[in-house]
């Protein structure tokens, strides 16, 4: 057992966190290594992801569910990407806030969700999005997490979550209406 699991006082939560780690550790490492191309950094990313999972253990239902697997992969991918960007001294590109806020108020494709026949098609369109948009959209609309919860799990600011949601919805709307989906 990793010492990090001792952060959890509740035995059931500790057991769940351990089970999640044991079941998904190879896949977590694989995702992190594919992004970082460095064994030590990948291991660090996995441990950072485990720490985020522990801090949000109440969001997980069982180690074997598809939701858990999806959340674990989203978290480790985002941790690895954050580490990669930090390592590369990536400078974030600024954006015109006023224009972005205007787009944020634009009607979203949420009505599209309501149609049962379109649900499978919608999920397919969401899966076509880039991971940074796909992850926040799935966490927000499929799993029902608040922006603050998504922010904590992905290690990004809440404003970044809002921007990714807004941009992702715009891309999704373009895909649904038959556009290219490119910004």
C-alpha cells in the first residue's frame, strides 16, 4: 500500500482508492508516459493524479465502473499535460475576454441532449472533440460535476473550465450543424 492512501481516514474510501489505483495503475502510467516520454515524469504524474483522486474520492462509485475509468484517465491525462506544459515552459495564449464572454452567452446545444435518438450521435460527436474540450463537457454534462469540482479534479482554474466548456460547446454546435468544428 502506498502511504498516500493514509490521507483517507475512512476505511471504505481508502479501500476504494487503493482498488482504483491497483486496477488502473498500468493504464495511468501508459497515458502519462505517452504524453511525457519520460519514466520519472510519468510516475510523478501518476502520483499527482492519485492525490487528486484521493482528494475527490467521494466522486467515484467503484473501481470497475466505466465512469471511474473515464474519470481516472481524464485526471491522469490532464496532470500529464499540465506537467508537459510546465516542463516546456509553455506560455498560455491570452484571449479577448469580451468576445469570449459573448460566445459563452450564446445558445448551447443542450436542447440536442434532450432527444433520445440523438444521444448516441451526440456522444459520438463529443468523442470527436479534442481531449481538453471533450473531458470538461463529459464531466459537466454527462457526469454532472460543477465547474469548481472539474477544476479541482483536472488541476486547472475554474475560469479555464468555463472557457473550455464554452469553446467545446461552440465546436460541438458546429459539428452538430454540419460545420467543420474548427475554430
